[in-house]
């Protein structure tokens, strides 16, 4: 069960790291361009969805 919880926590950890990067970029003023911001957010969403897919795959392999 502990292993399963660690696998489920991966996207949460990843998202927290991504949020830290966003905050740092905003503080530095690098995300001032709205078009660049939209592209950046789309990439982050894709990254998060990829992490969620990884967790689903890990769960499927763990349940077997």
C-alpha cells in the first residue's frame, strides 16, 4: 500500500515543482508576454498530463 501511495504522490510532487518554476519566472518577469505565457502554460499542462499518464500506467502494472 505504501508503494501505491508513493506512486500516486508523483504528480503532486511534479506539480509543486512546476508551480515553483512558474512563481520564479513570474518574479523575474520572464512571463510578461501573454503569448509566451499561453505557450508555457500549454506545455505545463502537457507535462502534467504526461505525469498523470505515467501514474495510471504504474498503477496498472502495480495492480497486476
